[in-house]
C-alpha cells in the first residue's frame, strides 16, 4: 500500500467490474492517466497501469456498487495496523463521505459503508461469532491482534506471553508475525526453533529481538522477488534467509506491487488452464490407448499376411502333389514343402499346418483355386494394413495437434489474464501522423519517404482519398473512407497534410493541396522511368484546395488531442492554435502546457511537453 497509495489518492473511480475469478476491479483516473486497482478478497490487492479484459455483463451486485461509487473520488487510504484490511475514504459528488473496505482475511470481502460505518453493500454476507457483515449492520473491525512495529513492541509482547510455549509459536501467533516470518526470525537469530521461551538464554533473546528488527527492515527496503514452484507462485518483499530455494524459480521485480500482480496472474493462469489442459491430456491418453491397440492389430495383421502369403505360395507350388492326396485312403501325416499335411477323408478335407496356424482345404474344389483364394485373402489383409497405417497416422497427427494446442491455450489465457499496458498498446495508425476529423473520419499521414510508401502499400483501400501538398517533401495523407465524407473532412485532411509539409518550415501561410482516389495511385513507374523513394505515380485529374497552415492542440476529456482548429473547436474545453514561426518546439510546448494544463504535477507536465514537441511540425512555430 505504501508503494501505490500516492497513485490512488485523489483518483476518480471511473467504473467497477467483477471478474470471473471473484475479484473486482476499480478503474481509476488521475492526472490524465488510467490505472486499475484489482481487489481479490481474501487474497490480494494491487494496482496496474493498463486495462484487463472484462466480462461483458456485470452482476447485479456490481451494478449496485457502480451506482454508489462511480465518479466518486478516493480521498484517503488507511491500512488497519496489524490486520489485512484496507479502508478507502470515498467522497461522492455531493460531498458525501463513504468507506470502501477491503478485507484480505481468509473469509475476504469488499464492503461499502456510510460515514457512520453502516453497511450499504457487501460482496459477501458473513456472520461470525464477534461481528456481522450484513447490509444495514454497523461495520466493526475484527478483534485487534498483537503486532510488532518497533523494538519496544517486542519487549512488551514477549514479557506477556506463556513461557512454556515454543518460541517459534509465540512469534507466529502472539507476536503476529505468522509462520513464515517467525521461521525467518529464528533462522536469522540462529536459535533452535523447538526451544520453549523459558529455555531461551538472554543472549538468544537479544538475537531474536535483533532478528525481528532486521526482518522489519528487509520488508521495508529489500529487493522484492517472486518464488515459483510447479505448484504455485508467491510474492515476497525480499528473499527470505529461511527459504529453501531447491526446485524453485526466483524472479526479482521492481516493486512488491508488481510481485503481487505477477504471482497472482500466474496462479490464476494455472487454475484456468488446468481444466483445459486436463481435458487435452485425457484426450491424448485415450488416443494413445487407441494407438497402442491399433499397433498391436497392425503387428498381428503383418504376421497373418506373411503367413497367408507363405501358405498360399507353398500350397500353389505343391498343388498337384496335394491334389493326389484326395485319393489316398487316410494315409499318415506327411510333410510337403515344409508344411504338415493330414488327409481327413471322412470329412473330405486336407489339413495343412505350420507353426503359425492351419488351413483346411476341401476335396470339392481344386487345390490351385483354393491357393489362389488364399492370395486374395492376403491381398485383403494387405489393404487393411494400409488402411490401419492411415488410421495410425491420423491419430498421431491428432495427438501432435493436441500437444501443440497446449501452449496456445496457455498464451491465450495469459493474454486474457494480463493487463494491457496502455503505453504499449498501439493502433496501426499510431506509427504515423494522424487525427480524427470533426465528422469522425480517420486521417493518417506519413512521416517520411519510407512511411509514405508503407502507408500506400499497406493501408490504402478503395473508399479512401489520398492527399498531397504541392511542395517537395510533403507527406502523403490517407483519409479513410474519405469518399463517404463531406467537404468539411476533406478540408481538414488537406490542412493537416499541408501543416506537415515543408511549407511550414518555409513559413508560408497558405499552400495548395490536391487529392485523388486510390485507383489513380500507382507505385510502379512506366518502363524506362525511375520513381524516387516514397514517390507515387498519379493518373488522371487532381482536385485542388488552398488551405491555411494552422494546427490546434487541446484537451478533450482530460486527454491531449490535436488536429486542424475546426476539428477541435466543438470537442475541446481548452485549445491553443499554432502557426509557422521561429519559436523552438520545447519553448512552444511549455507555453501550451501552461495555458491548457495548469493543474498537472511536474511529472505529467514533462510527459505532456514531450508529446507536444512531437506534434509541432518541423520543431518550430508560434501561438496564433
């Protein structure tokens, strides 16, 4: 809370969302920046500069939260000493003061109370032996627990405890350190944790006191880390001396708030992907079982094919000899071509066998014909083998696809779970110069020859209009869906294109700009001609406009906006016009910020100046 309180206080609550994991998000706005405060009752709280993907439909309860809290201001943040409870003092538009109370206790919840602590709303209804969290009831804190915040607290607590209990238990429970930090204190002090307090020497007692102070200092100023095993990730304010780091990954992070965020998101990712991955694993297991069965069948068929072919070959080779046996009176078993042959005259059959099996041949059909039929049976087996191989290949491909599907599922869920940081999220046109006309049409201009070429090649579509000033070194500008716009947007697009041409650097007041349709544009020169870098071929008639070189910079909904003056006149609360001039961009930007952003802090002021410097054409101009 110490890390994030400055960003939270004086923030406006723009909206509230409930998330699928049971957490809620407060969308905050302060000093032209948006943050999201994620509150997972019973687990954690942290702040991000960015936006999470939200469920489309809010719950009825969150709608009630919105009705009470939206557009209110967070005036103060209090952390209840020795407890996992944060209280936000909220001021509504009418001056009414409310409390938003976040409990990170095991039975966690989020509560809204009025100034007298009467509960107005709560995420969960809770009835405990010492208090009730129910709408209409007075909110009461849990019974105060012991806590150590200074060396004086240590003596006071240790003097009042039962001397027959183990020292580690006393530190964990009576001193309020919890098991993890009690173990850490004992580890640093080098004391046997199984000792009772009555068995601790004066020297050991002093070591324990020093260790507690050191732990408190480490928590305040140590290097935050994330400890991650195969089971979970958890944040620590520093790498504990007592921590066994075998089979864990340790990641250092910039601050503890970030450690909490990353650890929470990773654990959430595990939970969400576990079910999906389990389903895939089960499907893979079933396919592997099916694959194993098919491989067994394949081996059997291969052996059967080999046997059938071999039997058919030998029988066909010795068909005449076997045929003669039909007329023999029950002779003894004999061997022909390595096969055992036995005549069964009473059954009118000849039994032919090998180590792999036997075949009965009939007296009523020629032996050659029966051998031929065996070849046909072998051929059918061969076809089944090929079919089985295809089935095996299909199963293997399905297993491969399912295995490859695991990572995209994790990445997809990670994309969904992680906040989109506003500073890095860019639309395609943000790499160029751009603005929206007063009618809402997007106008995009190149920054140099390369981006002019890329803009035409990648983003020009059939309903666009293309603009260019009648001076060398001018940008190409595309008015998206320009054929559907009115003259107003066309003039604004032409003016924007003119301002970023060399006409601005030359100090001209007016310049001629033409526009054409996409079918009039070609990036390929005629045979035998050369097209300079960034150049285009224009075919057919051009439509001309004469426009004034003038830009405006202003404020819309606390955000910096820019474009031709007529674009901003109906949208902005404050606006400054600039024209070609000799004043350097930095000085000009500072004057603009002082005029239209009077109440911003120094850090935000620097950011605005840097942004405006990028907007000013050719790094110079004057306020008109």
